[in-house]
């Protein structure tokens, strides 16, 4: 009988032969291959002029194979100095086209984090999570996780292909210099790759392969997870229980769901598990969802109005209560703060056909949507599932501006340090206002550059440095020493502190009682983030803004935005209005499982507020609670902003009373 290896080789050879017959010579269709060698340049200041043009001389640039990144098991060229130093790289590669007149389209495949812009012969042809700002001339970057190759179809009329040698040039963007991960991995083809998911992983695996990946997952979590003991979760039992369910019939989706449920119970709010095989979802929920102060509202997909004007609130789906659906969705949602769990569970609703499996609800092409009014009167509407997923609805927020009553309003949609100078300018423009509102609703985080730049405007000149974050990282051979310095967060003995910094750190440490103690033998010593004018990272003519300040938050305020809210909550003139923030702080690090290609991200850092609470599991509380109304989501009002204005007016009136001065 042939050996297992012989049989595997024969099977692999047969598959390759069949593939070649079906699709022809693979190499003939590939212009720039996977793992091809590229010329690359780290963008430390400004990119060279006309760097994307075909004629540009890149001979002095470094050489490296795709993909490029931090080395999270999915990178061949590791950018060890990127974190904390630069936020983008330029890459260039040549390819040959014999007859451009016969080529109507090219197919670019990119696995990326966070964004990119691609050019062919100097002409922009594709973008991912990057948007040009026509007003400022800058580029807005959205956060994006590298979760497998995505296809971008290039119209060759834009590329202006040449006979013979052509050049593809790509700029890859990170969310900021302080971001904890980056990936850029492209390849280019003449024809569409049949089933791009096959580039990411196979569709079926053996029991031994599943078990091997589960063992690797277990070992990595034990070695790298910072929050593993935060909730007293019995991780080993969960691994053993899940392994007992694995069989030869286990599907990749089953395997991913099992890992997601285990990871969720750790309580690491930055952790995620991503399959390189897209889930096979037959239908998505045919409504948009908005979470209002009076209940969850069901809105029409393509109209900005409720599914039923008389019964706007969502009461049930397929006869099961919304509470039951929330509990089912919550099984793969991180055990974080209540507000974050609710928000993320609602986000899972869009994957409705997949969610039905968790409640063992039969799959049909439509769904019974139970609706109610404010008095509890019910009705039911049936609607067909859709093929298009939709995001959880957010209140539409306008840009920074002056409000009535001489109140300045600054909208921060993301914590992008490249916006720091413009936000500083807004603070300066609003110097003579009678109050200031900083709106960070639905700001999912980023880096700490904006916070460091503007915080000193709200500190008295003689206030001294402020410790706003205390953290320790997991000791693992996978992590560089002091790998959280990019934030910037340093140990007490760091030689960059001055005497005032050290005094502030000693005082903060003396009052610090953590709600959970990370195992000392597995963690570094405590590290500290300190804010002051010296630590701002920008040159500025600082003044002290002593008028009332309100920061507006909600459950979508997360990660670096949690840190922003926590720091501002320490200031005497600041109030937090809205909903508690999501809660998450963790310096994410990733690894990829060898057989299934599953990508796993875990927090490598345990992060605390000065009051001893972790961000994960709590978030930042508000001083004045305000949740949006249905009219807010319909664009008719912004009741939360109205509450923020009310708080400022009340504080201002109170400060003007002679007896209270």
C-alpha cells in the first residue's frame, strides 16, 4: 500500500494537472508573481517627485520580496524599523506586456493593512481604504485589516500600457507611525484568478491538520496573550472541549467559529480570528439597524426611514426575540464592556443566514421581521434576504465648525496623527470661544499623536506632567523588548524621563491599584505614558484653555480613542457626554496558523487607566449620559450634541455666579 506521503504527492500532482488543463499556463497569466522582488523606499519625509512614473530611477532603492510588513508570519520583507518611525512605503516592480492593444483589463490582488494606492506607468489605477481629500490635497486613510487577497480590476485605458516594459508602483499606508501592524502584499495578473479564496487557503482540511493548528493556536495564546487570565477563563478546558468536537467532516467555517468563541471568552477586545476563506452566506439581513435610546430601530435598506412608520422598533426575527439573537451573536463577541458587546453583537446581525445556525433556525429566502411601537403594539413584515451586507447605522455627524453661543466644535473621526497639525490649528482658532466640544463618536482609534499634541492646551502651565496610562507587555520571544515604546510608553527607569516626569510616575504608581494583576513572571515591569508640553511631539505656542470642555463619546469610541477619553477625563474643566466608550487597549500582534491559513490577532499588552481599571471590560464612563433618538439617525436632529451644548451653557452660567467664583 502506498505511503501517506506518496498518496499526498500523487493527489497534489493530479490537482495541479487538472488545474493546468482548466486554466492554461499559470505563469503566462501572471505579470507580477506572488513573492516577486520589488524595489522599495521607506518614506521618512516626503516621497520623491514623480516616484510612480515609469521613467523614475529606483536603482538606489532597497530590494525585497512581497509581502512587506512587521513580520507577523505573513511578511517576507520585514520592516523592523517602521513602527514609531514612518507610516508609509513605496514599492515598484516592472512587468512586460507583448501587445497592449489586446489587454483590456488587469487584475491586481492585494492583501493590505491599512491602505494603498496603486499606479501603472505613473497613472493611478486602484485604491484600498485611501481617499483623496479635494480640499486639503491630502489623503484620508481608513483602518483595514489584512484578511486575505482582495481583487481590484484595472481598466487599461487608465493604465496606458506600453509594449514591452511597464511599471507598477504602489504606496502602502499605515494608520500612523504608532500603529502596531502593517502589511502590503500584491500580485498582478492578465486574467482573473479563478476563486481568489484559493490564494488564501484550501477549502477542506484533514483532522490532523485541524488538530495541529489548534495546538499551535493554544501554544501561541499561552505564550502571547496579555489578557488570558483577566477573566479567570478556563482556556485549557475550552481547547480540550473544542478538540473533542473536531472530525473529518469539520468545515473551515466550523473551525473558525470555534476559535472565535474561545478567543471571545478571553476578553481581549482587540483580538480577532479571520479566515482566509470567505464565509458562504446565502443572505444578509434586509434592513438597516440603529440602536436608539428607545430601542433598536429597523430602517429600510435604501431609504432613510423606518421599515414601518407606525411600528419602528425591532421586536423579533423569525419568531425569536431580539434578546435571543443578541445572545446568539454574543458567542463570538469579545467579553468586553456591556456597551461594546451589545454594539458588536448588533454588527453580527447583518450575517443573518449564518446567525440562524446558532439558534438552529431553518434557512429560508426571507425573514419574518417582528416590529413594535412605543406602546408595545406589534406587527410582522416579511422581506427577502439580500445579497448585500450593510453596516450598523451611525448618526451622520458634520465637520468642525463654530456653533451658536460662541462654542467651538471639533469633529475627530479617527485618531490619525497626520491630522494633529490641523487639529492644533482648530484649537488655536477657537481660543476666544466660551466653550469647546470635541466629538469622538464612532472614532475607532488609531494612534496617540493628536492627543499628545492638543492635551497641553488644557493643562495649566504649572500643572506638570500627567500620567494617563500604565501598561505592561507579555514577555515572549515573539516580541521585541520594549515593543510598546511606539505609543510612546516607557518603563520607570527609562533615561528619557526628566525629574518632573519621574515624580509624576512615582505619584501615579503610589495610587495605582489594578483591578486585575497580570502574572509578574510573564510580564514586563510597568510602563507609563506621560503627557506634557515637552512630550507633545509638536512645536506650538501653547495657551491654557480654561473654559468648559465637553468630549462626546459612544460605544464606537475605541482603542486610542479610549485612551483619549480617559486622559481628558482627568482634566477639571472637561465633562464626558454621551455613552461610555467601547473599551480596548492592547498593542495587537498577529500570527497565521500553518495549515488552515487562519489569521489570529491578540493583544500583547495589558493596559490600565491610572484609576486601576483596564480599558478592556470597562471603557470610559460618561459624566452625562445621552443616547441618540430615532430622529438623530434620520438626520433631523442631534440630541447628544444638544446635551453637550446644554452642559457647557450650564457650566458657564454657574461659573458666572458671583457667589461661586
